[in-house]
C-alpha cells in the first residue's frame, strides 16, 4: 500500500497548482499526484498545436515543476474512493492511503448525442491527451474540408489555427453571435469580421441536425437542409464536469453535475477538496451557479485548496468566479472580465457604460501600434466596476488582469480614473489617454 499525506487526483492546471501549493505551505507533508496521462498538455495551448506549434511536444507542461518540488507522480487511474477510510483504489498500483485528498478530475468534452452521426470516424472532440491530439493533428493535415461546431473560444481558436494550414474551414454556431457568453455584440462582430476576412465561412444562428457519412465523415446537414462538405468535424461545443468518480464516492453534486464546494473548496466528504472544472462555480456578483470552466479559475481554486488543506489559512478568498477571458484572433487581442452589458441588464443592475478608444503606443505613428477599444461597465449609484471588455494589441492581455483585480476589489469609476500608471511610448498608451483612466472618466461624466 502507498501512503501519502495529500493525494491529488488529476494532473492538469488545477492538480498541478493544488499539489505545489500544498507542498510549499506544508513542507514536511508528502504530496502525491495521480493522473491518467503520461504527459500533461497546456490546456489553453491545445488549438495552437495545429496551426502554430505543429507539434504536440511543444505544448507540454514539464513534470519538473512537480518533481523539483519533491512531489511524487503516479501514472494511473483512480477507480474507487473509500472516503470513510481515506483510501483510493487504483487500476495498477492498488490502494493509496491519504490524509487529505484534492480532486482535480477536470472536465470532458460535451458530446452531442442528440446529433445523429456524432460518433462516426473523423468526428473529434478536443481532449487534453497528447496521443489523441496527435491523431487529430494527422487527420487535419490530411484533410481539405473541416467543419468546426461551436463558436466559443475553443471553436474560434481551432477555426483560426486550421485555416492557417490553408484548409477550407466552416465555423457553425447555434447562437446569433460568436463568443456571445463573454462579449457584447460590438466585440463579437469584430471577431466575426476578422475571421471572415481571413476566409473562414461563419454560420451563426445555425443548427447542425446530422453528421453525414456511413462510417466516416462526409459532411454535415443543417436545419435548413443545406449540406456542408466535410472530411473532419471538430466539436467545440463546450465541456462538462468530470465527476463520475465523485458521484460514485457519494460526494454531493449540484444540478449541473459539478462537485458542491464551500469557499475553502471543501466537498461534502470529510478530508476531500475539489478544484477546477470538476468543482462548481458561483458567479462573483449573483452567487448563481455558472458553467465557467477556465484554467485560470482552476489555478485560483487550487491555491486556495492547497494552502487550506490542513489548516484554514486563506480565509474566504474564493469570492466567486469573475469570468476573466482573453484570446487573440490573428493580430487582434480580445479580453473580457465580469458581466457583459447584456448580462448586467438581465440581472437587473442599473448600469453606466464608460468607453474609450486610443492607440496602444504613443505616438500612434510608432511601428506596430494598434488601436485599443475599451468598454467598462459600472453600477450607476455605487460606481463600482462590474464588467470590462477590450480589443486591441497584446497589452490587452494584461490590462484585463488589472480590471479583473479591480472587479474583485470593488473599485469605483473614480478610483480607476485616478489610479496611477507606468507608461512608456513603446509599451503603453499615452498617460494623457490611458484607456482604463479615460473609460472610467467617460462613465463618471454620465453618472
């Protein structure tokens, strides 16, 4: 029998950071990670395997992160958990005795069982498994016509990367906008325009009714009767929590099938925590359950669980999911945090919008300068920021992190208008027109 102080089940972003946080906090404790895959993929880097990296090996998280910290890794599958006796039963290594467990079993691709043909050859959901992704990559390289179903981040990024290989790509989304869960219409429209300009065929407000082919894909049939030719179908329709093991253990799940946790990431089972995609997410603003499954969110939860696994040291730090996103579509970055304007109004918030556009270098005539477009959403009477959306150059990726912290800390339009910035001609917008300050000032003028 193997014995350990902390057993982490799952080895992607949540599992890695949970193990590292536990080991750094409780240096004398033995920490062990059990995972099913020999190598761990960078989750958000998977689309870029196909068009940019062209090699799965370039998208691997090195095990040295764990082993250099003194953490043991076991490649195996946990089949059963005896929560009363603190035992995990594995397929190859028998029983593992633990004092504390952190479940980080992640998520599984949503399989559209309601679409006939979803299970024929050359229909590929996106899985975080290197051997599987090599098969997908080889198939894409040998194909000409690819249909991507789903216009969220994975679908959009997959479409962009596959198009870079000079393939015929059709992106199909059942909603009326791409990335509609993260952005308001004006930003979604920008994304769509960029992708269309690069030659991707986009079909929004479109439902796939059947994937055609006797044994392997030949095309997809749409609700209007149109048939789109396809050698491969990529499923980017979202993910669901991977909680079969938790359910069989008797751990409480919510109505969406995610593990119920408190603010310290504790489950209903004594000595068992859960983090990442398998754990439930509550909206920062409304406390409603939300299906926001992000590696960055998993990382935050993992740090809370790891530090608190033996003693509660981080008190009430998990205040809910802010839903911070960023992506880059060709040469334009897009990012969002918090509520969109549509979501805020739907939830009943009385809001004020602050907007501003400028260049990300000063003067704007400098090489590689790009236009920044920013939209900030504030509560009208308190002035507290509740949402942000940005498009522009690469500085967008860090500005949204500033705004995510501003949301987390409840900063006001006045505070954002006067917050002090470090600016440089080659790195940022001008200090007289820094977009966060200026968009906040625009909102203040409307309050």
